[in-house]
C-alpha cells in the first residue's frame, strides 16, 4: 500500500523510495497477525536489523513527502 501511494503522488517519487515502500509493505500483514508466518509468532522473525531498516526507510519517505509539501 505504501509503494502504491507513493506512485500515486501528484509529483514524481524517486524509484528507490518506492522500493523502500515495498519493503515496508511486506511488514504490514506478517507482523500484525499471529498466523502471518508458516511457523512461529511474528516476534521470532524480526529483530533489530529489520526494525532499523524499516525505521530508516519510513523516515526517508516521510522526509521526502514533507519536503514536497513545503
């Protein structure tokens, strides 16, 4: 959903940000539902590396959109 929203912005979004949106999209369902993974609960599949990447990607997307809206 994030990648699609970035593509639908009324201004050009860099392709690398759309890819980062896709990474964030992959966290959406799998982390919210106990049966999002074939084996084990979500917290066993994600750690500091994934969390750090997700926060950086989200921050970059927010910075870009805020800059465009300014």
